[in-house]
């Protein structure tokens, strides 16, 4: 990355952010309507199509997957408080999008904010695929290395989406809730003079960090289970779960792959804490994905990720304009076309010494352990 490019960006950054951080309730509502409205219609077509031809349902499922991916990105947008001008609208629709996607939005956004605060600092944040360092990878057995490579590949993405969106949010809520109830009852049995609430306050778990996070997990799961029950009643459990599992898993897998390639690519900036620079992380640690216009729409312009990391408060509907009107600032940002994504996903190792991301092939050429 050209140092001069970073200097120019630093000089212009604050003025640029002020110019494009302009959320609109009207545009936010427009995105809600053009996302949830078509999604409901396509679900209806999928249900009716099952009684006519499963090919109709299969075609509808392609669009359900794409709209679910859009729901995920808009949930992410609400988590940053950038989709609407009104904070409560961001919270309300973030919750709605989170229910549809299967992810407790508030809890997710807390972890995602950590990513934004440390983007490019690979000593603190290793991405959704938990990218190992070269030393950590070298310490693995040959079988563990193969397992890491295979399970991080595109064919395994839907399985990752299933675990990420459908399994983990339900499992962690249920497991944590059972542990909480057992803990409180046991403490009350041993110390009956202490109030229930006092015992509850001493409970800790890795599944949530605060009572607020647990409340969001609870209501997300309750709302989701109610929605699932209603849809199972309306269309039959078999048909519903077939569509839901396939579409949400594929959308989640696409989201994980999309997020990964925005930060894991050929020789991406990957500093340690001592050498890390926020703006270098934004320009040299993110990609500009070159997507066709229709895919940019379904992904709510998240392909303009370098702009998003300059300031997450810039709404998705302002990202393109910001890039186009300031293109000279972003000439050094790595471009990754759609068809180059599989190659970019080979870069899943952190070279801590060189402060960059390298590929499996580079590891074998220059870092492989002696036999």
C-alpha cells in the first residue's frame, strides 16, 4: 500500500465521513419494503409451487436465499445504526431482520463492533474462519491441516451457514439457559436466605456477556420459534424446514464467504497490535469486490467494504456515491472480481512475521516443516 495514499486519506477522512454519514428514515423504510415484501411473496410462491411443480419451489428457493442474504446485510446495517436516522428504528428493524435470519442481532453486533475496532489487527481478531498463524498451522498434524483447508472451502459453506445461523444461536441459548436455571436453583438450595435475583447476578457464562445480551437472545429465539410454528402450521413442517434449512444455510454460507474474502486475500494487511494502523486496515486490509449491479443490490453494497471500514456510520445507500466521488483516494484498494473469489479464499494463513495473509501454496513453498 502506497504511504502517500494513506496520508491523503487521513487528511480527507473526517470531511469525507461528515459528507456521507447521512442516514434517512425514508430510504431505510424503502429498503425494508423492497426486502421483506418480495421475500414474503416468494415464500408464498414456494408454498403454492410445491403443489404444482417442485421446480417452481426450487426456483423460488434461489430467490429466498438471495433475499435472506440481503436481510443479513441489512441486519448488519441496523447494528451499526446507519440504516435509519432514528436509533429506535435501527433497533426495531435490526431485531426483525435478526429473527428472519435466525441471529440475535444485538448480541451479534457487539462482537461485530469489536471486529471494526480492530480490523487489520490479526493479533486481536482472526476473522469468522479463525485464521491461524503460520506457526499455529505448522504445528498441526497433516490431517488437521487438510481438515482446516477442506472445511474452509466453498462446498462446505452451507454447513457453516447452518451452524452459524440456525444451530449455534438456538443451542447456546438453550444450553446457557439450562445452566443458568440449574445454577440458581442449586445456589438457592445451598443458601436459602439469599434472594433469587442475588443468586442470578453471580452467574457467569461464555454464551452472553450481560443481562441485556441474554434478553435479546431470549426474545429473538421466542419470536423465531413462534414464526416457525406458524409457518409449519400453514405449509407443513416438512416443506417449511426443507426450504428454511436449505435457504438460510446457503445464505449464511454466502455471508461467511463474502465476509472472509473482504479481509482474507493475497497479501492482505495483517498487523500485530504494535504495528497496527486503523486506516491501513481500512484500505489495505479490506477488498473492493467487483460485483454485477444485481448482486450489489442483494448484498446492499457491502462490496464497497473499504468505505464501510472507514466509517460504519455511512449508510449502505451512500457507499457507491462516496467511492465514485472520491475514487482517487481508493486506487490502491485491492479489487476482487466475482470469479476471483475462490482464489482469494486460498489465503487463510496469517504470516505474523511478514504482517500479511498468505496462501496454503505459499506456506508449502516457503514454510513447510522438514519431513
